[in-house]
């Protein structure tokens, strides 16, 4: 099976073009576990499948993403930028706005071209979902903004945001000092999150700049998370900590996020193709 290794700010993926490669989709979860393993497989933060759009849907293409633990995620910000670049550079599409069907709905990346080359990608990530039931999070109606969550005796003020996939954002004075591998999985699997959650620890530097570290659902610590950066920008604005345009500094680099007046979140950042290979599947 031919694959292409891609990444968005070090958040890396194995992209399989299912227009050319036949995959038994039932086996996709175990294929993700095997291929994403950094010792016994190719190594990646996720397996991304490029599929024809569903009948009757409005998309140009359909994207499915599987985490290294085999779980399927609804959306993925860094991968969708890579999908847009891949389709353009492999002549699968000859326009700069691409309608991608995901489990989180239709998402529209727009290629930012310079002399016909992809410089970066700006994605309309849709509207953030803030109702507790939409995250999903257990408990009564309403939004979760700066609400205490007890984790094994310690209390954390959390803000929960869904970008199609769940995010739990926690503000801290110094992101580098967070014991992410200790607290990350405890919150990811906290029973208040029926579908688990991604966890972001955010240090506010100014009204338009923050540092974010992420513990991803089904993947662990990654160098960047696009949906997480969007959730972080929304959480910052909801808590009055930043403007609605913010640069999110991640270990792998910067993403520029705008929560616009149309209530949509726009994410701008790079996408990179690294190499191609063949995997004995
Ligand atoms: O929601 C999840 O289970 C995430 N681990 C999916 C991957 C999200 C991603 N890092 C992103 O950029 O949004 C790819």
C-alpha cells in the first residue's frame, strides 16, 4: 500500500489516497495502530484516509482520521491543511478552496498560493460548539467556562470547547512546567468526558499571543494540534484573556487563529509533504 508522510508543524500523519489504494475500512483502526507505531511501523500521530465524497453530500472529498490507539476522530486541523496541499499538488483538484467532508461536517481549507506554489493554508473550521452536551461533557445545560474540575484531589479550572472534537483548555502561569504526561491522560479519560477529550495547557503571553502544550486524545503529547489551537483561541476570548485574533505558539511552530464576527474560527498555517513509501498491508 502506497502512502505519503505529511505533517503540520510536526504533527505528523500517514496519508493514504484511497482513490488509488484499496483499503478494507473495517480494518482501518488496527491499520492505524500498526502503521502509527514509531518503532514497529511507519510512525505518526495519525492515519488519514482520502476518500471519494459521500453520495448527495456537497464535498469535493472525504477525510477520515484515526488516532494511533485506533480511535477515530471527528476532525483534525493539521491534517486537513495537508490534505488540501496534497490534492492540489497531486492534481486531484485545480481550485484553491476545497470542500472536505469530515465527521464534524463540511470543512473548507483555502490554499494561499504564491507563484502557483502552496505557501500556507487558511481553513474555515466552522463554529465552535460550547454547550456542555455538544462537547460532550456530563452535567447540566450551559457552557463550561472557567469551571472547576477535580482530578484525583486536585482542582483545575477548565473551559470546554468542541471543534467537532472535544477540547478541555486549562490556563497555567508556565506551560513548560506542566507535568503533561502525568495529568494529560487523567483528564483525557476523566469520566466527565464520555468520548474522552484532548487537553490543552495554555500560558497567556499578551492580548494576542499564547503558548499551548497539548495532550491529544488517542495520541498523547504532540508538537501541534490545529483543532486544539482553535479551541484555545475561543477559550481565551471567552475568559477575556485575549482578543479574538491570536497567535498560538506550539512546540512545532505557530498557528494564527481568528474567531471572526461570523462566529466561524479561521486557522492559518503550513502543511508539508515529507516522503512517500510502501507498506506491506
Ligand atoms: O480529537 C482527537 O482525537 C485528536 N487526537 C485528533 C487529531 C487532532 C489533530 N491533532 C488536529 O490537528 O486537530 C490532528
